[in-house]
C-alpha cells in the first residue's frame, strides 16, 4: 500500500504540469492571432482621418473612441481580422448640428413656397345659344303715381344717441377680444417635416466619401429614418457602410460597417 501511494504522488504532479502547460500554450497562441493594438490604431486613424483614444481589447474585440471633424464616435473592431464591427455617433460636432438645422430649414422653406408658373388648362365649354326673343304686342304704359315727399327723420334725443354709440363701441371691443382668443387658442404646430432623400444622402457623404449603393426609408411613429449604404475601397478593411439618419432632425443615429 505504501509503495502504491508513493507512485501515485509523482504521477499526479506530472499530470498537473501537463494540464498547466496546455493552458499556457493555448493563451500564447490566442494572443499571437490577435492584431497588435498599434496596428489597429494606425488603421482607424488612416481610414477615417481622425484620432483614436481609449483603445482596449476584450475577448478579441477592440473598443475605442474616435474623434473626427469635431464629432466623437464609439468604434468596435475585430481583433483577429481588423474589420470594423460598428461605429456609433456619440457626440456630433457643432458644425454638423448647425448644418443639419440649415438643411431642415431649407426643406421647410421649399415645402411652403407655392409653385410658380404652373397653369391648369381648362377645356372650353360650349356656349349655349340664347333663345331668340319673340315679338310681343305693345302694352299700354301704366299711369305712374306722383312721388310723395318723404318726411324728414326726427333727430334722436342726445341720451339715445349716446347709448347707441356706447353699444357700437362695446360690440367692436367684444369682436376684437374674440378674434384674439381664437389666435391664442390655436395649438402650436410641431415641426414634423421629413427631410428629402437627397438631403439624407448629403449628410451621409459628409461623413464618409464613397459611392451610394442603396437608400431605403423606414416609417416609424417618431417620423421614420433613412438607411443609406455607401461603398468604399480600403485595403484590409470594410468596403460598405450603412448610415441610419433620422428623417426629421437629420441626426445620424448609427453607422454599421460590413465587408
């Protein structure tokens, strides 16, 4: 019994060493397959012409903060392939916000302006022929009564004239107050003007210069949004990006990168 126990002890130690070595080799291989953080940072800064900060690796996925043209984005990159998984706008720049407001105001003006120079053609209608008058036998003219002079109206008493003038002024005052109340009770109209398809494309191309592949509109209870796909040509990177743009405010809701 003592010999068997002495034999089992070194065998158990050898087994533990083998298992620990296997885990160590596996961790070395997994780290070797991951692209270095310096390469990921250089790739993002070159691709988007911005500055990368807070680059961290978690389960083979890099998370970083990208600052481009004053706007701040949250970026996720595959650590093994270097492909951009997602890119979401966190803080738009002041220039982007003002530009979106200008585009929305222009859309409102274009919608409110009436069309000029358009005339509707109305088909000519046939004019009915007037019936020809039939000759009638002359009738004797009736004797006209002599005009009687109208009695001159008696001037109303001063008290009655003052009362009539007072009632007239009161009626004018009541009508004026009624019109003011009608204007005040009108509900304020909310700005629910949907931007055009071309305006949404212009906003997307301002973020990423490429070729527009497809544009779709999705209707929602909040006014809807556009999905704009833009193709780009970048080595070892995504060749297509989808921008989700709010159809009323023009705000970029999300950006998704695909191969």
